[in-house]
């Protein structure tokens, strides 16, 4: 049975809309992405604009300070951040001991240096006891050091100095919210590169490329800032960070290359609450976007 051309078009559009990202198709795609320095994996404090929990990062170039439970919930299959990464010295030390023992067995000399007779056996046990005591001592020392977080810093080693955000800074944040949406809609990566970190621009580029590969594009328009307040601001080395909760509305549509709407609405506004983190370097002057996080 042959379907009419109109029916085929409807099916094709439906399939396209199902394969594309969901209704949250604005910059970031409704995911938590980017980096917040040493606080990337720490939840931003609640605010009046965003009083509820913030979703953790779905994707970030920053390494987590806490181990992940499974490969599925690590950002893009990141390495398990457990004991070997926290104590590389101990990993090499214990590995060397085990390597020496295995080498002895394989070479026919017995475990470690081998033993022959009662005296050698007692000496061997004495060596094992000494090595075991050293290992336990180092484990306690390094384990205690890893649990002690110096005052005025975060676990990742970044600074914890609070900073003051001025009215000019807030105006810059609102302007970036609108300008980034506009650059996203026009697929202007050059403009995005002046308003976001290389990590964020790379993610935006991947998302835009995904749309293009499927013969579609996402357009946001009519962005209206409604409310916002500061969640936290701090310094790390020569960088200043500010995480701001922002509620805004916009038109968010996805079209095919001919301009036909295949997702979203051009008449109904979408209201969004997100936390945007901005960063600037000493002497650079300009804030740029470094992370977007979702609420709920």
C-alpha cells in the first residue's frame, strides 16, 4: 500500500521531532552543563528565585572530588575518582611491593626474596610485619590529610573568598542571557566564543551540529528577563565566579530548514528558571558564561 505524499511528510516530521532533543531546546538543551571551578559538584545555595534543589552536572570538564557509583552517572564515562587517584603515591608504593612479590614467584625465588629454613621464615615474617606497619601508617596519614579541608578553601583546592557583585555586574548577566540566546539562534559561534568559555562553546557547537545533521534548527526569541538573584560568588586564584538564579520567558521553537515548526510554539511563551554561572579573570574585565544548571 502506498501512502499519500502528505501522509509521508507528516510521518517524516514526526520521526524528526522524536529524534531531536525535547522541548527544552534552548542553549544547553535543558541539561546541567559546564564548570563552576572548585564548586562544580557542590550544589549552589537556594535563592528566592530558585528555592528548590539544583540538578547536578550532566556534563562537565571538571573532575569530581567524590567517587561516582556507576559508570552510567559519571560525566561522559569519566574515570572512577577513587583511591588510586586520591593517593597516587600509595598506589605506586603498594604496587611496587606486589610487583616484587610476583616477580619473585615467577623467577622461582619465592614470595619477595624467598626463604629457606626456619630462620629465613622468621626473617621473612619480620619483613612483612615492617612493611605492613609502614603501609598502615601511610594510609592513616594520607587518609587523614584528605579528610581535612583547610579553612577558606574547597575540597578541590580552589579559593573560597567571597566577592561583592555590583549593579553593573547584574546588568552584564542579563545582557549575556539575551545576547547568548540571540547568538545561539543565529548559530553564530564567533559571537558565542566572546560570551562563553571554550567548554561551553564546544557544547553549544555540538548541539547546533546535531540539529543541522538532522535538517533542523532551534530558534529562541523574545527573551524577557523576569527575576533573578545571586546564589553565590567567590574567587579562585585569579578568577572570580558568580552563580545567579534567573527566571525568564521566551519563545522556543525548532524548525526544519524550510522554516516549518516541528517542535515548540511560536505563540506560547516558555518560562524557565536556571542557574547561570559566570566567570571573569583578573584584569580581563568581561564576564563570560561557564555553566548552566537546571532546577528541580
